[in-house]
């Protein structure tokens, strides 16, 4: 245990992710050293590696310095420093907190400076030192490969459903939740929505993925390839009520229809932008302003950048209560990390893609 194996990026393309080694770090005051067992991938990681994660002014992209990507891991503490704010012991199993010094409330620009995998070195490596506040205990009922899926995808989904509610008072019962696509955040949102007693509407371009979503409890399925006006289908299957909560993952390609699918008093959560970052004129040539679109149904449009530590702990308690297991689509070996991140970018997955960093990592049960 004298060196760390890691993958690095110069933010110059997925194909240029490179293997490297680094000296083994030692934990300082209020720090712990973690042996990383498993890492889950997020779409953010692909943008970082391609040098495209530049829409946050607080984060500088590009540059000549190598960066270890990825933010979500589960591992075991192997050494502890002095004066830990959060008491941990060697052998404790932990998961990372994305913006790992954000304790509560809305994210601030200063919190963006402590994001794992940009601007700080990430977790796609065999060992890493963390501040004690930057970790939470891993749920005992989950494998390492499942637990590492929680920091970004599941917490973002939790904030989309509960972020406007007071801490400690999660809701969703009787609401209608629209989940765009079947990536990590949407699948996590589907699981949370169903455990909360909500009705779930899922969109996808794949009938096979829609059937998998149905097996997880989705109430209504919409193929947006065969039903281009999917907003009309949402209104139809909800008796013209619309969606109380929308996981808006398409950005410029879907936002206009989200305005047509949202319920009066509903929330559109801007999470992703797989359909593009730049506004386009709709096929009908509609240039109606966002202010008017929001006003006509008295709805809320909000952006979500994950969530703070206290909300993470709230979500973990809910997951344990309902024994929610993140959906792991595929596990790659650490040597296959470059292939894994390219696979995620291809969009073939349903749920999460995981990299097994350590041979000691526990994996999801197989049927």
C-alpha cells in the first residue's frame, strides 16, 4: 500500500482518460483515508472528461493539470487522523458527499469549490483522503456497488421530489411525478416516487426500457419517439391534471413540452440537458416567453445541483425504511474504466453504471 492507482483526464475527451499512479496520502487533522471499493458514473463525469462542464462560472474547466474524475464512491476507512468532527473508525464503510462541505440549505458558490471530480480531485482511484464531514455511513443492507450510486443520482432525485418541502417532512403521496428517460436520476426518482405513494409517468425512446420501468412500478409509459407530442399523452393519462413534479432531463429539447405537461402549481426540476443547452424555436415557431409559460399554470421552474448533507441523511433514512436498492445496470472492472465511461455516454444503460475499483467490493445480488 505504497501508491495509489488512478485514472486521470486532461478534460480533452473520453478516449484520452489515462492510467496513472500517485503517492499514498496520509490523513491529516479531521481527515480519514478511504480504500475505494466501487464508483458509480454520472453524466457529469462524461462532460468533465470532455471539457464541456463549463456552465458553472464557479468552476474552471480545461487546463493542463491532470484531474481524477468522478464523485460517487463507497469504500472502507483504513486510517484516521486526529480530531475528527464526525467520529469514524478504521473499518467503517462510507459513501462520499458530492459537494462535501455543504451541510445544509441552498448551495452557494463557495460550495461549488468543494465538488468532487471537478474542481477537486475525484474518486476514480484506489485510495483517497476525505474530511470527516465529507462522508456518510453506507447503509448496511446495500452492497458497495449499490451504495456508491446514492450521492448524485439518488440525492438529486430526492431533492426533485422533496427539496421544496421542510426538512424531515418528505411527501409525494397522491402526487403525479413525470420522469424523463431512464438514466440514474430518473430511475432513482421512480423508486422514491413509488415508495412515497406517488403516481409515476416515465418517458423513453425504448419500449424495452419502458417495460423495465413498469416492473419497478411505473404507472404510465410513454415512448417519445412514437409519441412526439408526449406532453399531450401526459395530460391524457393524468385526466388533464398534468404532472405535479417533473424531472426535466432534456433541457432545450424537452423544456417547452414540460411546460405543457406540468400541473397547475407544479414544479419543473431542471436537472439535465441531454436534448441540448441552447434554446430552439419549437416546430410550431412558438416563442412564448418563459415568464408567460410559468404564469399560465402558476408553476415553479427550479434548477437542482444535488443537495446538502442533512438532506442526504434524510434520504438515507427513507431508503432504509423502504429498503430501496439502486438499480445497477452494469459493473465494469477498474481496468475497464475508460470503456465504462464511454458506455455511459452511449446511453444504453437503465439506471446506474458502476466501476468495481477493489476486488473486495460487494456487488449486487444476481437473479
